[in-house]
C-alpha cells in the first residue's frame, strides 16, 4: 500500500489501495471481475455501468477524474489507475 502515482502534469499522489483491492472493490459494484486498475477497456465498461445505474455518481466520477488528472483535457487521457480511483471515490468505496 502507499504506491505513489503521478498525474498528467507531474503531481504526485499516494495510492493507498492495491491493484487487487481496487479490482475487487469495482468488481463488487459492477458484478464482473476484471483488471480495472490497469485496463482502460475495463474502466470504460465500469464507467458505462455507473452512468446507467447512478447518474449522480457518474457526475461525481467525472468531476473527480478531472481533478485527479489535473484538468479537463488531461482527463481525456487519464490512466486506468486514475479512472479506477475516481470510480471508487464516486462510489464511496475508496480507502485512504
């Protein structure tokens, strides 16, 4: 735990959940086990799930992702780790 990740503009952030914990937490929500922490396609599917099932969490997800990625344009190119963290924060499941 405690891996440091960098945003698109070099800002460092502490990642306090392991990739396995991230994958398990998202799988618990969406009902499908995948490598969400490393797979952009898996995170796209998770994003579609939250969009269809909880529009307020989807709005939160986008706002959080923009912040984590250091801006709107950078969020377009956000990593799977940034997207998975935003997803779990929006769902209220991220652990610091």
